[in-house]
């Protein structure tokens, strides 16, 4: 094997009949575009991994909730003796191609992004979960239709469909997928909060680190405990319950696994502080995800008479596409909002901050402050917090590095560690 660094790759394309694309590589770069023009087979890295790993595989996709749902699914499979490996587009496991180098696992849970299935040709997982589809990655996909089409390939392609799917029927894309899977002979199990679904969340209540929900299942009402607050997490847990029942797994083992699965790091993660208020760190950076976690926080502070203080940033090159809506939503739901810059791969911090500010200034909500520095923003929110308040630090989750430029420079920056340092906890 030969390795080439630099250039556009055209010189080494030669007469290649197959090109394997890493998820981060967009289809418009010269070597990929030329391969498509020539009619060469273009295969995503995930599909290569699937070919190389001969194990039952469950795929989890959607815009929000993938990591939490994947973790819950892994826990349920483990509780039933399947010894799963978590892989895919996740911070908590290796790429599926790397799993192939470690020996075949008993089963696999794959967190799947649209980037990983946009050119899927033969990928055929054994089961799949669809959480939702809201605006994201529109700097990569032309529009929501293209984004949805990429996700759809995990569930249906031509006459093929996934044999078993748990689909969020509160989302119109989920309802459409349910119809398409059923038409092709697969089993489509729907879940959600609305009427007419197979698994309906009838009640949900939560505290800062726990939740209880009642689900109307085909065989009766199920009471479910989790460590995951919020209606969004109630949906995630119900999706896994539906899939587990579809797989014929013992219900009691499923419920015990769901109740015992710890929250994913950086997703509604509580940071212990020696202060009379609480601090939560979450990855939320799209309008929908920001809305969901802040609505969860609002209910908590409403019950105890406190305020909601939010630190918000955007990651990636998403600012021009979703920044204004995110800024507006964050201000609408916050009593005090601090916007700041952040850079994941070296994108200019001011660009995303400007878009956030544009939306926030046009919205009706809490008081608004801006600063470029992330640490400064967190300090501002903590300084303003009073007893009973909730400080929610959004946009980076468990990310531990901040890019300083597009050439690869970075500094160590973990929101959770910053909170501990600033509070002396």
C-alpha cells in the first residue's frame, strides 16, 4: 500500500474502480467528484466496516439523541448477554473499520451520521432507530431534503429495507420511513408522544438526575425509570424499549438496563460544585436540541423558584445556517444568556458568535451578554448565579480541546473542568 500526502488526489486515482470515503470528506472534493464522474463505486467507511465485521448490528441515527440512544441500546444488549461494541460516528467508541481489527464482537451498536451513509450501497444492519430530523449539517448537505435522503439510506434503498426499525412518529420523516419500511416487508415500530403510535409516552416526570415515565405499549402500560431527565430523553428510552421488544428480549432485563444506564458524558451532565446552585453541561447547539435541554431546565427551576442562566456557543461551520435561530431560541428560554465564541476545527469564532447574537438580539427573553472567550462566558454566568438557580453550559459537551487556528493548533478546554476551577470544587 502506498500513502500520498497533499495534492488533490487525482494523480493517484488511476483506474481505480472503488473509492472509500471517510465521513469527513465531502463529495465535491476533486478526487471524489472525479470518481463519481467516471462511474467508480464510492463507498462510505462505515459500509466497509460493516462488510468486515460479521456481527449482528443495530444502527442509530437522527439529528439529536443519537449518542444517548446508542448508549441505552448498548446497555440493553449487554444486559441480555450480547456483549456489544459501540462504534461509528461517536466520541465513545472506535470507527467500525477499527473494530474489524480487534476480532469479531458478539454484536455492534453503530451511531450513524448522514456523512456515513450518503453513498451506502449494500449496508444492511439488522435493526435501526430513527430519533428525529431537524436542521443541521446544512453546510454539508444542500438542503433538508438531501439531509433526509442520506439518513433514509440506513432504512430503505430500492426494494431493500431494514428488517426491524423503531421510528419516531412525532417526526414526519419518521412516519414516512415507517410507511416505507412496512411497504417493503420490514417491521416498523413507531414511538412518540402523539396518538396512534405503537409505544406512546403517556407521562414523564423528572428531577435533575432521574426520571420516571409511563409508556403505553401494545401489551399494556409500562413504568420505566431512567437517570436521564427531560422529554427528549423519555423519547430516547422509549425508542430502545420498542426496539428491544421487537427483538424479543425479556422485558424485565430491558427495564433494568434502561434504569441502570448512566448518562452519556457531556449530555445533560451535572457538574458537582460547592455552590447553592446547579451546573449542567450539554452538547446542544442546534435550535431543536437547545430548545429541548433548556425546556427541561426551565421546568426544574420553575419548580424550585430559581432562574435559568445559559452559556451558548456553536461548533463547526454551522453559524450561517442555524446560528440566528439558535441564538433566538436560547434567549427565549433563558433568564440570563451569555453568548460566546468557540472553534472546533479552526473555524473563525467571530462568525458563529455574530450569527448567534443576530438571532438573540431580535428575540424576547432574558438579559443578554456577549464575550468571545469561552472561559470568560462561563465565569460570567457563574458569577451571576444565585441560590436555587441552574446554570446550563451548552454547545461543546465533553469536548476537551479548543481549536486556535485551521492549521491544527489547539488548547486544552473542558467546560466541566473550567467550572470546577472557577468554583474551587
